């Protein structure tokens, strides 16, 4: 394959502190049975890439457990495959990296060891299907030094992180602004996919070590808009950016729309760790409308407009609406939940009533009993 | 230290399952789907793993393609081992002779070298056509403690059904003194489950003798076991209590699936204390639409339900269109059902496509029987298939 893959599993931790308290960003559960890293990892596999490094930082036990040997992505290989790259700490200051560039400094040996000509780098903050081959072809054809992928969209409201936006002329990025409020106007929002020659990335990393540069976007991209040919590649398909808890909630709910669902899952090529659960069982008091329900559940109450993960029990008379219920949660009889996100292993006792708002879901932490 | 295994399991999976008709036209019986996500062979395989037996030979013969594919390297059952693990044993060509497996005993005899390479103390013989959860380790322990040469698992059956089974007549301590194959007037209701533990050396001896015996049908039940009893070997019955179902007929397969339904099911596959492992499909969670109804049913991932599903078992990636009704039925994986169709008291096999306004089957009360639609068929719009039919080719509707 032409390109080696690099996935940053921790780079957006500040966006959803609730969900990353006990896990890395890449292992945030999504869509009933997936974790966010499944989307970039599957995109890479489906683009024929067979060497992928995953850069971690902290709380990555759940990520390692999920990715394992890479077998479920067909990436358990003798030659290449998936490689988890634990953080490379600075012994003197006893700190871990804070920026993308610093993270890359820690994996120079991985970068040098690879023999692919190109590198595709991506984060775990988006749910989309991208064929990286198309990006690579565009990159090569346009003789770009660096190609960045963007999506034309109106940023999701009340997000703390508006992200990086591009001004583009004839495909070339001519200006870049970071985190400026956009007042609901459509913009070219960077979706954190980078394509370049591996040799260029190596040079950038070595140079930034010697000049103590910190930020890939500010010190490399923004500084070199004129001296390098930095192109923008538009992703035209479905895109959900996970930039806040609200965005996480809305992105999950977007999967209830059949056209979105078909685009992401229609050809059954989003891979994930396969766990065995019995099929889901519906009692004769179950009423389910417009919901996604994973295996291993026992549903005896009402579920509407919700995403239910594996092995969740919904008791008789319970009313679950507009909610995301993560795995192994137990919802008691006659409880009422509206606009709730429960993390894993949450217990809601009988007759408990909880409600958030659809522009501000209420989050219940892992293992909490209410 | 010489490596050895305490017990090697041999799973007889070559059965054609001719009484399952259309369901086994292209696949072996142990590969038939069960309970939405399983295949029949998952049960003996999971029982082995859960009982600590990690060396299993699977003897295939009839239409083994799906079965071989399904078992693969055994990874879903944790049987991808470097020493032991699951091995597919198909009939092979030898230097002096080559043959299909003539009977159950002959199948084991032809693979005696497979067993011997693990130098086991005990050999467990299983069949791939029953749904049950059983701890074989307990049975092997019973075999050891009772100093037995051959132990046969047995279950009490209703007296009126006893004449369908091989019946074991035992003394009080469980010692078998007589076999009766499908007796007209059974003396006991203790039926053989087709599960045998042999002390390995005894098994080798009787298999070798049987292989040269004239007029032998090379079958465990008909030849090996009676021979051992007549020669005075110690044979014990190990009584099993729990759910056990032979799914060799359409009716029994249907009933066993229905036993999974309900709040307190007759047979619980979801019980984590004895997990049934299987090769899981890669599909997104099921989607239940606005107009859907899901009543007392089991539904797998990848399904998209817009119609009504009542008292049914749906395997993965089944689509049920708006206005359609699935009632008292088993729908196997990748079946698409159009709009305003009715499927009642029926089994629809994998990959079949059913159009709009189709009627399949008749209510159970009509006594017409279970309707079966085979795999990979197309049932066009407006087609009518009456109760009790066995459909093995495409059906066109009248337009």
C-alpha cells in the first residue's frame, strides 16, 4: 500500500471531558456497538492500508482492550498491521505530549521504520466514510505538499470547539483561522485528516524538534501556506464531528436517519471488536419506535428515538425517549428518561424520572446508580 | 514431559438431516441456523470449551462447505490453539483404501490417528444435532469414579415417546445391562443422548475389531456398544437433567426455537454462566422503525423492522417492510420481506427475498403445519403459499 496510517486517539480530550474521564477519545462508545476509533480504522482498512499506528496518551486501557491484536479489522499481521504507540514521555520534565507535533516527536522510530511513501493522519473525532485512496490520488495529481480534508458545513451550535476553518482558492488553502465564531455561516471546516509524503512529515518532525515548535496547525500549516502547496480536499459525504457532548448526542441521533445510517453502515464495512451477546429479546409489553438497539438487550418497556447499546435491560413500564443508553445499563420498571446519556453500567431504579433537554442532554457517569 | 490431552472430543457432524428437507439441501444439519444467531454446532462446541475440552475433531461429510467456513480456525470458540483446538476431519484418500464414512464408528475409526496423536485417556463422542447445555467434565468425572469403560449420557423421556429412542436398561447403580433400540414396549424411559465417553484404549480395541468384523454396519449404537456389553465391559448410564432437544425434524427445530421466547424461557441462551459462543455477524445494531411492533420476539443485529413481529425469531440482517406481519415464525439471516406481506407459522431460510403482498403459511390452528421456504429463493409480489408447504424453488405471484 502507498500510505501508512496514523491515528491520534487522544487529541480532542478537552471537548468532552465527561466521556474521556475513564477512557481515551477513540474509545468513546458510539452508535450502539461501536467506538469512535472504529470509523477511522475501518476507513483505513477499506482504503487498503495495512499498517496503522495508533498514538495514545492516557487512559488507553479501554482502547487497547478494544483494538487488541487488530484481528477484527484484519490488521493482525506479521508484516505491518495495527500498532499501538504508547506515549513517549519526557523524562526530564516528567510530562506527556500536549500537541499533535509533540505526539509525532514521540513516534519518530515508527515513522522511520515504515516503508510506505505517504502517510495519512487522522483523529477520532468524526464519524464519516472517507476513501483515503481518493484523497491520495488528489494529493498526487495536484502535486501538493500537504493535503487537508475539510467539510463544508455550519458548525454545530453551542460547541466550545469551532475547529479550524479554511479559505480556499482553486483548491489551495490560502488562509486559515482557528476557533473563530462563525455565526451559523457555512464554512470549510477542517476534519483533521492530513495526507503528505512520509519523508516530508519526517522532516517536519525533525525540524520541529530542533526548533522547538509545538503546534502542527499554527507552526507548520499556517506558517507555510505560501512556501508549500497545501491543498484542501472536500469530503462530500455524511460527516458528524464530535466536538462537544451536545455534538456527540446529535451525531448519535443522526444515525436514526435511514440515509445517514445506510451511508455509514449500509455495506457492513465498519469493523469493530466482536463480542458475543445473545440476540435481543422483546417482551410482550415492549413498544419500540425509531430506535437502534444492539444485541443482548432485554426490552420490556417503551423505547423511542433512542440508541441502546449492548446488554441493556429496559424494565416494564419504563419510558425511554431521545436517550443514549450505553452497555450493561439497567433501567428499572416505570422509570422515565428523556434526553439522557447514561455511560456504561448505570442503574436507574424503578419509578425514577430523569430529563435533560434536546439541546442539553443530561449525562450520567459510568457505574452510577440513581 | 510428553504432552497429552486428558480428553479428545469427536463431533459427528456429517449427518445429512434429511428430515429437515429444504433446510439441509445445501448444508449439513449441524450448520442449520438456530435461535437468531447460532448454528446447531455451537452448542456441542461451546459445551466442550466450557467443560475445559480444547481438542475437538469435527467429522464432516455431507455438504461441508458452510460448516467448514463457519468453524474456520475455531477462533470464535477460543479453539484456535497451537496444541489441540478444533480440526475439521473430512473423509480422505488413503494409500490402500479410501472411502466415505460408512457409519459413526467407521468415521471415528478412520480418524483414529488423529485421536492417538494427543494420547488421551478418554474420548468423548458427540453428535451435532442437539440443542442443550451440558458440562461434559462432570460426565467424565462420573466415568472415572465409577471405573467405567464406556459411559452413555441418558435422559428421561415421556413413556409415550420412549419407543423413538435407544433405551438403556440399568441397575440401581447406573450399570447398563441391556440396550433396546426403539423398543415397542420400553422397559425404561432412560433414553440415550448419543453422547459417549470411552476409555481410550477400550475404544481403540473395539473400533479395530469392528473394522474387520464381517456384516458390521460400523455404527456405535448398533455394533460397538452391544459388542462391548456382550464382552462384559463396564458400561454406565450418566443421567442428565436439563433441557435437551433433538432438532432433527422441522417440528422439533421449530419448537426448540420457540422455547427461547418469553420472559422465563424454557431454554435460556442469554444465561452468561454457560455461554454459547458463535461466529458473530458484523452488522450495526438493529433498527426498529416508527410503524414497527415487536412483541415477544428475538431479533438480531442488522435487522430493520418497519412491520409487526410477534412470537418470532429473526436472525441478523432481516428486513421487514411496512405493514407486514411476521407471526410465530423463524426468519433466518439476510431475508428481505417487502410491504404488506404476511408470514405465519413458517420457517424462511437464509438469503430469501419475499416481495410485497405475499402470504406465506397458515395459522397454527388450521393444522396445516409449518411452511418452509428454502434458502436463496425469490417469492414474487402477490404470491400465496399455503400452510404446510415445502418450497424449494422460486414462486411467482399472480399480477
